[in-house]
C-alpha cells in the first residue's frame, strides 16, 4: 500500500511484480524432471 501511494500506482501493480518474481525464482530453482505427466483424466 505504501509503495503504491509513494509511486502513484495501484497495489495490484506491486502484487503482480512480486508474483512474477516468485514464479521466475520457482522456475529457475525447481527440478520437475521426475514429475509424471498425466495424459488422460482418471474415470
């Protein structure tokens, strides 16, 4: 809220930036090579 007021933006701008950063970090540091891929939904 303070950043949004100080820079005359919305809080959503700062939340979006944080979310993008966290996703970038997760993609850079998470090994998904052993995760099974589902090809068909179970019935």
